């Protein structure tokens, strides 16, 4: 891998939406149901979560994909994000049918994140 390729990857991870410091967060768990039709959560994992992970090496990030229980077709299982704070409190955020950008902005607002130092 060339030096310019590495530099471009690091630049993408350290800039943009999701490149935020999570000062009081110890662990983040994202629970998805396998048959969920929520594209916002999937794109949040693909687009924004790598930036959050790069900016916060001290935070443990987990993605749990669970089997959807047998329910009628009109019942939708919403993905859920749980933030475990350093003081032991837990904040939960259901991810409704939104875009990954909206999910990330709501996540940042809920955690009180600050811009990452470049």
C-alpha cells in the first residue's frame, strides 16, 4: 500500500461526520435484527462507525446481529444503540427509518461528543 493511499484513508477517518471524541462513553452496542429493513443503521455501520472507532480507541464498539423472532410480517424490529457511560449509566437510542447521517447526528447529540483533534 503506497504512502498516499494510507494518507487518504487516515484523512477520511479523521475528517467528516463521525470524527468526534466521545468523552464519557465506555462502550457502544448496536443491536440489529437480521431481517430488519433499516438501511440507516446499516449505512451508519459502514460510513460513520469507522470514524467513531478511529477517533475513540478507548471505547469498546460492539455490533450484535440477532435473529428476528417469528412475528407477523407487519411487525418491524427497530435497531437499537446503547451507550454505556463511564459513570455506569446507559442511554438507549432506537434507530428509526432514517439516513445514516441523521443517525450519526442524533448519536453525537445524545453522547455530547466533541470534535476530534486532527
